[in-house]
C-alpha cells in the first residue's frame, strides 16, 4: 500500500472484512428519517450554502417525475451532496490533511447529476475536476457551473491555474467504458474518484461498481504514478439489503474502510443516516 494512503488508514475505522457485519452495525443504530433524501424535489432552483459560498443550483422536477428510460434521479439535488461538499471544503478534511487530495490531483466524480457542488468545493485546490454522468444532465450541470462561475475565482485559486479546470464528460455506467481520454490534457489516470448517493436500487449496484473499478484501474496502467487511485463513496443509509449488496460487490474489488464519524461534520455522520467509505483496488482487481 502506498505510503500516503497507509498513513490515512491509521485514521479510518478498521478495514471491512465482513460486509454483513458492517451493514448490521450501521443499521442497528437509530437512523433519523430523511425521507427519500431530496433537498427539495419540487423547486426548479435551490440556494445551497456550503460554508464558503452560497450557490444557485438549477434542477428539473419534471425530469425526475418522468418515465425516462435509464433513470431520473440525477435530475435533482440530494441531501448528502451539500453535506459532503461542505466537508470537502473544510480546512480539517482528512483527505487534504493526509495528502490524498493535493493541488496536483485529478479528480473524477461519478453520477454527479445536475450538481457540481463537490467540484465547487475543491476545484480551486486541485489540478482538474471531471464531472461525469449520463447525457440528460449535461445542460443543467453546465448551466450550474456557468451561473456560479463568479464564485469560483478566489484567493485560494492560483493565478496560473485556469478557472476552467472543472469539466463535464459523458459516462454512462451501462453503455460506456472508462478510458484515458476521460482524464484529459494528456494525463492517463485519476488520483481520486468520488461518488455521492449513486446506489438507489439493486440494478445500479453492478454497473456502478464496475465503473468504479474501470476508472480506478486506469491508474494501474499509468507508469507515471505509483500511488493508487482512491475511491470515495458517500451515501444515505436507506434500504439495508441494497446497501449490503453494494458493499459485498464493492469489497470484492476494493479494500474498503469507513471514514469514522469523528472525522465527519454534524449532519454527515452515520448517526445522521449517512456514511462515507473509502477504498483502493485489490491487487488482483
């Protein structure tokens, strides 16, 4: 295991060896009702304060309630994303503190939906941030980037770094294959892969995990880097059987750890109904 990640592991919960036990522990505690987890499924625009800035996020209640083939959940903002983005933006975030995310990092987000909030949170502190999802969210996610662009230029963004280091690329888990072209600008792999609330049902588990594997595997074929690509998955605790299937599938390919509640802010802890896991590919994956 690469040295930087080895140091981070000291600050995580024990490595997950038994997915059923992990699931039991998480779901045996009282979990507050978050309903389905929408921020506001009826509003066409939402004001979101991540602690550093207040952003306007446009969404589509019409698409959410449609019968679109391939899913509609990416059309609106989910509660975990503003919480996760606020944590990413915080100065005491353990991912920055322990060098997992750095100024030269290239980050991918899977299933971003209409929200670029995570990109807003750390875009000024990384080399490049690539948002990915199905084509139907592209118009709104680009609108949200453009409308909030005046907030992205700040004192923490180096003058030599362009404001356009946040990009969107189409990546459909069921029809597309991740390739080095996804990374852009001559690079061949990502340092970090993020995902927020991407698993809502059994059918999504396999394609989602397979895409996590494909994107992280780009690093194994990149001779210019030794450190593993780190996969970070934040989600709301809903159906325990869906969660168990995800964790069983994920740990087939990834060594995985839970980020402990004491490293997370109020609202994002497991006692609040949310959980954040971090993983690296197993050597034989």
